[in-house]
C-alpha cells in the first residue's frame, strides 16, 4: 500500500492571528486516485490547499512527495514540483487570449512564439474537448469555458498532483460530465487529484476516497463506497442530520390568495429578452435553466442592474420606473448578485461597513449612519446570521466564502426589503451555511417578504421555491408549480421537446 | 491571498506607522546634527507683531499648500485610482483669478477678498469638474485626462491677467500670507487646520468616506448597491478644486503677487508623493486623509533639512529622491508582507512561550 503513496501531509499546522486554522491535519494522496476533500466553510480545506500550493507557509508539520520530504515556498515552486491548482474563482487574465492564458508565466511558455503556441493550445483544447479557440479573448468565453481553460493550463504542466478547488460550481451538467471524463483520464495516467467541492452527488460520482475536515481538524479518511451520503454530511456538519430532508414540504395551494407584489410586463434589458414575471407577497419563486439560459439577466433587469430597454414594471399594481439599482432599492427590492467577488463584497472594507452599505445608500448622502448605530447593526446581524469573523472591523475579504455571502445577505436584510432577489446565494459555500440560507429564505417568506431564488442546484430550488420559471436560450419556456414541481419535470422542461435518451 | 496578508498586517500595524517613523527619524537626525534645530523663537516681524519663528515653524508653514492639496488628492486617488497632475497649473489659474478680482476692485477690503476667493473657488471647481467629467463620464485615465490642464493651465493663467504679473499690496493679503496681527502662528498653518476640520466635518455629516472607498475598491459592487460612481468621482475632483483654490490663494498671498509661471511649480508630484508616503494606495480604495497630511510634512521637513545642511538647490531634488525611494520601498506591499510574516512569527513564538509558561 505504502509504495502507492504520492503525497503525504503529516500534522500540518497553520496559525493566523487569533485562529488555529489547521490543527495537526493529516492527508494522504495515492497515485491514480481522485480524493475528495470535504468540510464546511472554515473547516480548513482552503487553508490546507493553500499550504500545499505554497500560498501560505505552514507553522508545523511535514509534506512528502514521492517519498521525498519537500518544502514549498511559493505557488510557482509548487508548480515546478508538480503540484498544480485550479482555483474556485478563475484567476486567469480575461483580456488575454486563450492561448496566452495557457502559457503565460510558464517556464516552458516564455519563448514560444505566438503561432506555435496557438497551435499547441488548439491541440490541447481539442484533446480535452473544450469549446474554445486559442486565439479567442478569454473574457469572451463563458465562465464555464474559462474554468476549463484554467484546468487545461494546469493539466498541460506535467503535474503529479492536480488540485481542483470547486471546479464544477459554474459548469452545467454536460460540462461537468466532460470534466469528470477528463479527471478519470488523468487518473488512469497516475495523476493524483484532490477534488474540493460542495456537490455531494459529484463526490460520489467521481471520487475514490474522501477526507473530511471540521474546524481545522481531521475527522477521518474514508473509502467513498463505504461512506453513505447521510453519514458524510453528518461528519461534515457534526449535527442536524435530519434537517436536510425535513426542511420543507412545500405548503401548497394557499399562495394564490395573496396579492401580487411585483409584476413585470415585457421587461427587457440590454442582456435580457422581453419576459413577463410576477411574484406574490410572501412567495418564494425561482428562475431555473442551464448556465447562460438568461436567468441572471432577468433578475438583473428587474433590479435595474443592466440597461433596461423596454417593458413596464409594477409594485402592488402601481407602475414604477426602474432604470438604476437605486430605483429598485427605493421600491423595496434587494438583490444579491451572482458573482460575490465582483458584484458583492467591498473586500477591503470591514464587515461592519459592508453590512451597512446598502442601507447607507438608501438613507442618502447627507444622512450617514453614525458609528455607534452601525456597530449595533453589525453586532446584531453577525449574531443573527452567525457570521464567523474575528471582529466586525475585519476586512470582509479575509472571511471565508460562506461568511462573505452572509455579510451581503445581512446588508440586504438590513434594508428590510419587501422583495429580495438571491442569485446563486449558495454557490461555493458549505452544506451547513447552505442550509442556514435556505431556512432564512423560508423564514423571510413567512414574514411576508417575496423572494426570488436562483440556484444551479435544482434540488435546492425544489426545496425552497413554490413556483419555478424555467428558461432556455434566454426565453421563458415554462412555469412549474404544485405537483409539477419535481426534478424530472424540471429537467424535461429545461430540455424542451427534443428527444432525450 | 495577497489582500489577506495585507489586512492581517494592517490589523497589527497601522497605515500611519511608516510616515510617523519617517518624521521621527527626520527629527532625530536633525536633533543629532544640530540640537538647536527645532528651537522656537519669539521675534517681532516687519509689521511689529510678536510671532513664532524657527525651523519647525517654517517647515509647518511651508508645507501648508502641499498639505491642503494632498487632502484633496487623497479623495481623487481613492475614488478614481489615479491622480490629478494638473493641481499646480490649476492653482496658477485660481491664483490669477484671485488677483484679477482684487485688482479690479478700487480698494481691497475684507469683502473683496472673500469675493475674490469665492471666484477663485468657482473657477477651480469648474476646472475640477472638467477633469472629473473626463475621468468619470468618459472613463479616461486620470493622469491622461489631467495632462490636458497640466499642459495648458499656466497659459490660461497667463491670459487671465493679460500676461502681466501684477502685485497686490494690502494688509489683508499679507495677513493671509504671513501673520494676522496678534496671532503668533502663521496664517497658512491656521488655514490647514481649518481645512482639516472641514474634511472631518464632511466625513462626519455625509457618507462621502464609505462611498468613495466603495467606488475605489469595487466599482461594480458599489453600483449594484445604488452608489452613483460617476457622481462620487466627479465630486472628488470638485473637492480637489476647492483645495486648489485655497492653495493658490495662499501662494499668492505669501508673495503679494501672481507669477503664473512659478506659483506652486512642480507641486503636483510632491502632492502625489505625500499621498503615497501617507500609506494610501495610489490604486484607489481605502484611504486616510491624516496620512497624506503627515506625508506633506515629511516632504517639507526633508526639503528644509537638506537646505539646512547647505545642500545646493540643484542637488536637493536628487537627495530627496533617495529618501523617497527608501520610504516608498519600505511602504511597498512586498516589504509590508515580509514584515507582516515576521510579526506573525514573533506573535506565534510569544503565544507559544506564554502557553509554556502557563
């Protein structure tokens, strides 16, 4: 068994001011193995990976690769020793071409001439089945393709250990399949793959072994086939096992009586085709469809985030004009954007400042929220939403993804919206926080807030929404509620009338 | 990742550490070189007023225009992630306007001075709005946008007074430029205090600070939170315009004349430096006005120290550059991160030994 070991991490310790992020964690990766690294936010997954890739220096412990003890000084160093990473958030340059992105900053890419490496890039792309041309600007590709280019880049650098940090969070099912095929292919060549994800089904589909971390400590290492899914979740969150299934059995039927809170007729924007939409008071509905089907574009039009080009909008039957986000906010609409890093957090500002931001904007330029008031708000929401932060003055950028998301949720809750739009609020965050957010959505609806919920996980939407608007190719193609609200029906509607195997 | 290290570091050590250490070192150096360097004397000036005098006073006094400009520049830098290089030229325009109004009055009294200053303000704000529009609406890089006014500003100043360099002699103007009878502190210093207080009030009674930082750090997110980024950027340039008018008027009052060619010449680079030395990121985002003010005094103290050491005025710039390179490198993210890691280690050791002790 031991000869098969590729990478061994022993008693890894990492300390941040005030926090012991990793406490004596062990991790073993074998050759030709897909090893899922699981845990909630703050469990230490990211830290462990950053130690392994040289972003952080460990404070204690030992790393052996191929039986040799190694030290990793920097990400470049890690790469040259054969440890490559594709991060959750894409870290390539959108203004360069695909080929340039694949070769930039690499020793073997430095002196290759344009035409040559474009050719080579095309070969790799074709081999991996990635729908992109090497001469294309990366920024013009969809998020999913950008992600795959990042993987192609890593794959091409003769790596022994490939780390995939949430690689599938922005891919649709077909692309996920493609990625898994690629992963299996690499596995058969003896590459060890560390797979970090929040999608449990994917773990079971592709991984051989699972290591679970919790609160910076090792819970255990298991063979995937010997660990039932429920048990895995229990190990990750350590409690609340039954709540996942018993969260909600949709209270059906009664919604109809409530008044329509918001309505859009033929609303269109620079990015969204005309569509009709309405939501009742206290209703939770959702847009579903594949990536790029136009679901985000619709809610962005509702919020005035993109340039509105036509149609009319009504609140409680009264026509309103929404051309900018502030108009929507003043009408009681809140919007949690899809891309947390780009459109959500103000990374260098504190948790406190991030929480009060939207309310401050609504109060206006000349009515600043006083320091003591803002501190009270921050304290309140840190407690209510259980935000894990060293203090309310900590820059929000240093929080984990799930906690950043909670900060933005707090920001919108503080404005006491009547209608809250949540675009992928649970993307890239752990099971525990996901559950908290889902519960919160239902609680808000109970209190009479209308919520539009968008998620790539259909199952999650079925659990929270009482009505689903299905989109395909930027058009609304169906609306499901009541008995039709099940996975099969959603899939069918998404896929449309086309013959499906 | 880089941001993480930075913020951890800043948690332990403030943004103001480096400028404050720089000041302390300069003071120490001067005290060793000449123990009497910072002595403050009390003398009678030409008008017979009792006034404070000495190197320290002249440093603080001399940095006044720079400090005021640096405050405005901090806002522009934070909001736009770039700098206005036309402040010197704009100050010449404002100063020329100031003089033009004073000259056209039959007699210079308090009212006329106020009027002249307000006119200078309006003109400078208009030019600020011009720069701001280029940057905020047309999305031109600040340095390129302000290059226009940098190039033509002093010509405009030349036209305002028909190419002349008129002098103004009035007790009010000389009081503004030097001392108000009965007050021993130079008037420009008092004006700096006033402007600082005005900025504090501005931050207290408006949301300018958080809006500016939000726009500077993440414009897209700021927009989706309803902040009008264009307005915030424009506003920062207009506020800098006010600072320019104040600095220009002080400059004119000091000399009692306007020389459009020499008034606050080369001040733009010192202003940007003051912002940088103050620990503010020239890429925009988080800022501290106090840092820029300290930065201005560091630069002035450095200049005065060099002159006191009998360095010739041609050589001063070179020596200044050496010190500034040191300051900027020490304040750079790379060194900060290294230092932050060192601090982390020290802290870890301390915790360990504390744990052992217990």
